[in-house]
C-alpha cells in the first residue's frame, strides 16, 4: 500500500478523528481530483465528492495552491491546506463571526479615534464661534456630505460646512419647517433618520450647489440643563444612507459638541459679567479740576489681576469756588476680595458726598457702614478737599490710619503732612485730625499706598523701597507736571521691586500749576493752564 493510500485510509474511515472533525475537510490529489471528503464537507459542498475534479466542483477561490478565503452559503470561510505525501488535505474554517468581530473592532477603533479627536479639538477652545466651526468641519470630514451646526441663543447662529468651506449666518427660517429640528432645538431625543423623507426637506436646507438630498440626520446638541442647539447631517443620493450605527456615532458626537458649546456660552456670559463688574471696580479716569493738576497711577500686585485693594477717586465740586474731594485708600489684602470692599467703600463715599466738608463725620459714617457688613477686612485712606485760591491751591487733608502725604515744593524741599487718624472698618469709633496746607505754583502733594514704600527689592531683593528713598525720589521730581511725577515714582518703585510685587501700588499727585506747561500727558488732563 502506498503512503498516499495509507493517508487516505486514515482520513476516510468512518471511525477516524478526521471524519468526525467539527470542520469541513476534503483531500485532493496532485492531479486535482477529490479523493476523500468528510460529512461536513459534503454538506457544505455537495459536488465535491471523491472522484470529482475540484476545478469543476468547487468555487474558483477553493482551487488555489495556498491558503485562501471566500464565501459559501453567505458565510465566509478560510481554506487552510495541509500537505500529505501525494495530496493536499483542505480544512474549511468558518471565519464569519471572527471577521464580523474584526470589522466591528475596526469600526469601534475608528469611532473612538474620531470622538477623541472631536473632544480634543472642541474642548481646546472656549470661543463659541470657534467651537461651532470645529464641529461643522469634523462632521463634514467624518459623517456627512454637508453639515449644519445650529447654535444657542437668539437669533440662532448657524455654521454650514460643505467641501467648498464654511458659511456663517443665522437661522432665518422657522425650525418647524424641518421635521425633527424644532424638537432637537428643544432638547428632545432625535427622530430616526428612516422617518425623515428627504423629498420633504425644504430647499433652503440644501447648501448652494449641493443638489438633491439623499438622507438626513437631525440630532440635538445637549447642553448644561438646556439644549445648546442642533446638528443636521446631509448626504447625497450617491452616498449610502445613514445606518443605525452611524446615527449612534452622530449622537455621541453631538453630545460632545453640545457640552463644548454650552461651556463656551457659559464662559462668554461669565466673562461679560466679570468684565462689567471689573469696569466698576477699576480705578477711574480722573476728573480734572479747574486750576489744579491731578494725576494718578495704579498697578495691581499680580500681572494676572486687573483689580485689587488700592483705590482713588476725585469728586469735583458742585460750584466753581467750592471744594472738590480727593480720596486715596488701601483695603487690607489684595485681589478680587479686596476689590469688592474697595467698590463698597467707593460707593459709600459717593453717597456721603453731601457732607464732604466734614471729613471726620464722613469717616465715622463710612466706618459704621463697613462694620454693618460681615466682612473682616479694614481699610486706610486719605481724604483731601481741594480748592483754588488765586495762584495757590488750598488742600485740607485727613488721614484714617494711612501713610502721611508728602509735599514736594518747587525748590525740591520735601515735607510730611502731619495728619493722623484711625483706620476704618475695624473699630467702633474713628478719630482723625485734619491738616490744611497751601500749594504754591510748582508744589505737589503726593498721596500713595504702602505698595510703594514696601516694595521689596534692591541688590539683595529683600530691602524695602522705604519712605526715605521715596523722599529723595520726590525731591528729584520738583517742578515736574503731575503726570510725569506719578509716572516716575511708580516706575522707580516697580524697578526696585523687579518681578516681585507683594502688594498693589497706587499714587495720586495734586499739583499747583506754575506758568504754562502741558498737563495733558496721556490725553486725560485739561490741556494748558495759565496761572
């Protein structure tokens, strides 16, 4: 008996393991003739019987000389050859489920990659328009032949993405004209695309040059508590209709778009509110007084902050010969919390202007107002009543626990104004003493906060700028216009501190003009003044 016959005998016997194998198998000799086939093979390939020529009895893909794959009875099989001595034994392995699993895994990977890309790009911006643009581009690239992103608000912004680019507009048509759009904008679950008849879609939904619509998906963009808009996906008749799996991907994508748009909208609203409130807390543009030069500078402790605890205000007199009120103060602490108390103090001072002539009474009422709140912060401040008397400026100053004002005369002499008092917002009673001074032509009175004198720096980075250094700097500023003087003082203190600014800085200068000189540095002064 030849080796082939022995191999075939082992394979064909009804009691052999091969015959009872759980997969179809058959044997073909080197001439291409089937010499054996097990029961499963005969069921799957009725024509592949012993004695038949394989090329005539089996599909073409089974006549390969090596491993092959193909379909039989709507199932996908892999044919694996095992070489015998003078023949080949073919095993047919049903690969349908594994192939479906591999295909599903590939789709899942593509879906995950797409949704990851969408999350990264969408959450990388808090700008509403940019988020809508990104969403439209991603939808066009991965899901549709054209895409609409309808945003929140009224009128609703719209971005339409086509291969030609993006078009921005507003939703000018009633949403009820499109089945499912009104519901999507209200946040209701999407209408299945099989219920949407493309022929019933209004013409305005198809972008210019798009042609007829083959299929459409409309899904809401879920936001925070309320819907953030709607996503509309369009395909041409030449493209496959949306499958259930694609609709699911569209919903997952829409959920990410909705979160991004909602976050961007909330950020825009909060930024608008913050900007409005911050404008009220920022130091004001000074009101200039007839015959008096005023200038001020403010710098917060941190470059990232716009507001802080230092403040100043100028309240002009109601009459030409009346007293104007100048206020400079420093709230304990810095940042937003200090700025909130700053705003409260400034508002209270504004309300107390009718009694501005009595500094002590004004401070006592302000102190009572601050103690009536739950805050634990206090403030120091200086009140100054300013009036013009011929060529001189009369100045009445009252300190409430603040650093003493300094006067630099036209000849360079620096004097300290000896006004003292208790701070406000800390103790039930406030006491203060007022001092009146006269500024002659070229004299300046400087009000400042401890951010100037306590600026820490120098060669070793630990030395205070200090009052003595401030006095010397002021002496060097004799005769300067108010704008130039405050600019130089703040510059010197800032340079001394370098990058380290432990506190806010504020300076305000009151100058009696001398002769003719420009006082409108920066564009906020009254222009030229002649004494």
